[in-house]
C-alpha cells in the first residue's frame, strides 16, 4: 500500500501545482471514499490546505455526520457545514411525485453546486471522491458527485479503497460500516447495485484489466447472470465517463481544445 499511497499523493501535488492552486476542497460525507481522499490530501498538501464541507440533508443519518466528524477531528481540518435541506425542498415543493432517484440526483448536484461555489470563495480545487468501481458501474450522478477538478481514487477499485484506508489510519468505524450514499433512509450502495462490491470488483478486474470474455468468467465459476449484469451496467453508463460530444464543423480545434 505504500507505493499506491505515494503515487496518489504525488498525483495530488502535481495536479494542484500545475493548475496554479495551493488548496483543495472536498465534500465530506462520512463515507469511506471521501474520508480516504481527505487523508490523501492532507498527506499531499498539509492540513492547512485542505477544506472539508459537510452538506447534510434532513434525512442524512446521524451516523454519517458523526463519522465525518471523526475524520475532521483526527486530521484537524478546516471545515464548514452547509445545510442543503432548504435548497432541495424549495425545488421539490412543486414536484410532489418525484422519485427517490430524482431526489437523490438533485441532492448530489446541489452538493456539487455548493462545493464549486465554495471553491471559488476559497480559491481551491474541487477534489473528487468517486472510486473506479462506482465509475465503471455508472453508480454516480453526472454533474453531481462525479464532478470534480481531478480525482485521485478514480482508478482504484473499492477493495483497494478499503485496503488503503486501513493503511492510512482512517477510523475503523468508517471502514467497517455498510457503504451508503445516504441519499434516503436505509439506502445502501450494494442494495441499489444489486450485487456486492466484492463481486463487482472481481468481475470488473477480469473484464477491464484482464480483458476476459463472458465465457472465460463463467468458466472460472462466476454466475452468468451476475457477469451479464455488470457488463450491461458498464456499457449503459459509458456516456457518464466521456466528455460531452461536440459536433465538429471546422478543422482548428481538437476535441480537448488544447491548442
């Protein structure tokens, strides 16, 4: 884990320096992903250059708030709390039939709006907290929790998030609890995904890193239905992993506008 920690710490340092900033800002949810990113950022930049924002909604669990506070206390971080309930409820006042999915997505985008506004106030880059498993499965909100200036953990699977968190001293209460985006009462990641992170990581590693086929994975003992579910999630969420397509009508600009 030391090598991985060093690589991610260096990445954070380079990204911040190259962008001409000194500080980063992140949303601290009380979950393991944002906790790990906070520890990495402090290691890379020092606690004086890391700002954590708590953005609870009225249904946020007390456990999430308590776990976010554990990280704040352990790292002695600068922090702010921005309650998003008035913003979210104002919109849904006339959207009474909105599903839990719509409400969850709106909350995620509201939080990111707050983060980017606070980043302007603090002259800090928004650092991402989505892991590779979530990104590949499309388990995230476009322009919500998936939005950031850069992401240090976007190429490590959930299993590695757990391992690196243990190595870096993230509180065990956070490591051992059931992962949840805490978007509504009782919500858990694995319940929404319909499979465990262990299953997802194993299949994704074979599919993405080892380029194995469905047939090879089934031959290795994986249930065909579960493998197909993972493959379908990866395919159906591909649009979330790409910059929005732009119609090209000239020959001057490249896709990334780096000229």
